[in-house]
């Protein structure tokens, strides 16, 4: 390594070359996808990395409260209502 050249000056061309390779690769992929003879990607094609999604919502759950629990809940609501 020459003495008068800093680390940044040595890394500059390497970083630029890497950026150019990545840019050309990305451009080639985009052009390959958009060419007229390319097969269109199916919209219903599932991504393999994701688990299958539910088509319906989960069942609604309901629990009956005892009279004591109902009274305690009503007292809690009154307390929170007065806290404003």
C-alpha cells in the first residue's frame, strides 16, 4: 500500500465497482421481468416463506359473568369514569 494513499481512497474504487455490479444485476432482473416474451407472474401465487393465511376471522368468544363479577366490573368502570 502506498504511503500517500488513504484507506478511503483505496476503498472508493472497490465500493464503486460493487455498486455498479449490484446496479447492473438489478437492472438485468427488471428488464428480464418486463420483456414482452416473459410469462406474467400469477397474482394468486402464494409466497413460500409465509404460513398459510386464514380466510375467515376467528370465532367470537363470550363468557357469562357472575353477579359478583358484574358488580365488580361496574365499580371499576365507575372508578375509571371519575378519574378524568
